[in-house]
C-alpha cells in the first residue's frame, strides 16, 4: 500500500511538472503568436491530458486513504 502511494505521488509530480512546462509555453505570447495553430492546439490538448491525469491520480490517492 505504501509503495502504491509513493508511485502515485511520483507520477502526480511528473504530471504536474509536465503541465507546468506546457502552461509556460501557452502563456508565452511569442510562442503562441509564432507557432503554427496545430502546434498550439497540440499543447492545449497535452495540458488537458495532464490535468485529467492529475485528477485521476488525486482520486486514486484519496481512495487509498479510505
């Protein structure tokens, strides 16, 4: 159980770091204005997937506390 909690925490930290990087790109006006629309959309999709993964990991962590 402890090992699973640790795995979830590490995976969540990795996802949060990935999300932070993507959000930094998307908040950079130069990147958004110069990058092709497809690239910007791909980054937005990546951010959404990271958010979804983080939510699932948080839910799993909460379920283990019960």
